[in-house]
C-alpha cells in the first residue's frame, strides 16, 4: 500500500485548508523534508514537506480545492517497498476525496456525513437554527447554499413562503452573465476566497453600526515629528499608527466592552484582559491582519518597530502563524488613500474596528477665528448586538481626546 501523507493540525480552530500549489507531480522522486504542497488556512499559508523518501504515486487534491484536517493529501511509494499501480500511471484521472465525509471516515463507515458549506452559510444556519445535515445542497458538488438554508427554515416554520405577485415573479432564474471575448476570468481562490468568506460572515452575522468624528491632530503631528527625528537615529521609522494604537489601548481600558469577541455558538461575550490589536495590512493578494501582541506593554518605539516588522513580513508573504489570529480589536488605515471616512467591516468575531483616515490641512474655528489645522476623521464600526451606540461614542471621544492632547496619552504611558 502507498504511504499516505495526511493534512496535519496547523492551527487552533483550523478544520480545513485550501490547496494552493503542488511542488511535485506523479512520478517525481522526493527526498525527506522536500516541500510537497502549499496550503492556505484562515490564518496562514503553510508549506508541508515530505516526511519520507520515495516517489509520488498520486495527488489526491487539485489546486483550489479544500482539504479537511487529517484527510490524506498525497500518496508516496516509499523507498525499499514494492510499487503499486496508480491511476496516473495508467492514464486514468485520480479520484478526489469527497468533502462531504468527515476526515478519516471510510467509504463504508457508519459515521454521519458532514454537510459541505461555506463558513458564511454555516453561520446563517446557526443563526436560523437550521440543521445543515438535514439540508439538501443544490450548489456545486452538493454544497449547501444560503438559499438552501433559507428554504429549509421556511419548511420548518410551516408552509413554503407565499409566492410573490405574478408581476414581481421572474419567469425564470436570471442566468449568470456570459463571458465576452477578452474578459479575464479569475477563479475565487486562495487569500481572496478567504477574505470573501470572512467578510460575508461578518456582514451577515454582525449588526454593523458606524460612528464617525473628526480629530484635530495638529499637536500630535508636532509631537510625532519630534519623536520621529530622534527615532531615526536608532533606525526606527515612527508613523502616526503607534500613537493611534496607544490611544486605542488607553480608550479600551476605559471601555472594555469594545475589547471583546462574541462567540455566537455559545452566545457568550468574552471581554479580553489582554490587548492584542490587529493591524489591517494591504498586500498584492488581499487584506491580511497581523497582530501586535501586548500592545499595552510596549513603548512607542517598540510599537513602531513591531508594526514595521509585521507590515514588511505581511507584504513579503512571510508573516508567521504566531503573528496571526487572537486579536480582540482591529485598526485599519489606508494612509494617504484613506479618504474622508469609510465604514470598515468588523474583523469577525471581534465586536469593533477602528478606521483611521487621511489627514489634511482643514479650516476650522478656534476661539472664534477660522484657522487651518491638521484634521482627520476616525470611523468606529461596532456590532450593535453587543455594543450600544452610547458606548461606541464614548470610546470614540476618549480616543479622540488622547489624539488631540498627546500629554494625556503620555500620562497613560507611565
């Protein structure tokens, strides 16, 4: 029998991984520790090496498919063992393990099949109280769709939904737009698919409410420039972001209801005593959120170093698994592209996210006079199921107070 390499546990809470890239093909000789495949989870991209020497017999998954943890990934003919005839060797296509079975469940096993559904669909089913196991999936490969879940909910609650008036009913489902010559067709996979699933889950589950206010950062700009000049001598680049992180931590200490995550399955709010802040970072592949651990214990220079390191590693695709996940509050900023303001989407399962926007000279009234000041907007999105509007506004104004008067912020650093 060929040796089967299974998909190992590669992170807390990870149950599946997308096959990103195979580095070998059937018939290739492989050495111990040679990279075999790159897989992507919700938290990181991981390269899995070969634990043994041998020859590739079969690849059990195609690039872009989702493999369950503990499911076989590849079959190897080990050195010193008689070869077996693989399907690739005789020109027949390899069989792909079914995603509808639990990892490790045999064809004739008596275990209950696990429904195939995206995370957003699973979240919808939990919210509506629908058992996915009892739903017939109409999507590709039997995948359960949101429409399937909503239809099952309607059946459980009684008769099927009343039909719409004839004038409002389409005569047939609207077909997908056809591809025209020259269109670029890009499969939704990899990091972009993970982002799509994560954003859909957040938008569907959280009741988003966004509070926006402007901030006069004139004094903060002066302080930042003075500190940045001194920090350059130590090889540290200081931006506004470390100040925003410190201000956010100080405000979170006063309003701990925002430093929290919501466990929907258990219906529990978990207020965090640690301050692990996510910093949304744009990459060529999409948005990644590395985490600054123990932000409350770091100096401004230490924060600046860590933020710069995380940003560089993320853009280079070298971010470590331990730098991802576990945050309880996220900050997102597009810098010069930040615009006037936006309504950021909460980083599920957190309950709040802070958007920092473009700073620009702006006429404002001070002491009855129109003067030009450095002004930017901050936008705070919260899950209105967990955080009341008053609490969100109170947090925002506490944050603004620290940013407008850096002396208060430095008092918090002592």
